[in-house]
C-alpha cells in the first residue's frame, strides 16, 4: 500500500511531528494535504522544526535525506511524506 493511503502511517507521522516540535494540536487537526511549512499551516513549522523532524524520521524509519531541496519536496505534506516513507 502506498503511504498516502495508509491512515495508520499518516497518523503516526502527524503524532511524530506534533511531539518533536512541541505543538499544541491534535493529529486530527492536521489535514493530509496541508502544506506543512507555510504561513497558513496550523503547525507553524520553521527550519529548526524541519531539522527535528528529519532526525526523528531517521530514528523512527531509518530514513536519511541529506539534500535540503529533496527534504523540502518530501515534507510538503503528510501525504508526500508518507509516500516517501512507503512508496508501494
């Protein structure tokens, strides 16, 4: 199953982001298609949050992305992140 179709994975990613970035939100408040690094995002993530998230992804899913441009493409939304982690 592709990651964007896996509700369990997407919930885990939302929870990981909320916990790593110390946000006061519930996972259900984050849309799967919401742009994570945007002024309009409920998460209000910044570059330090991106670093924390990438380290948590490395620890939790053994995923290493060293290219910042690729990381930005991977972390556009919960769906793009889930598809990167679970492409099939």
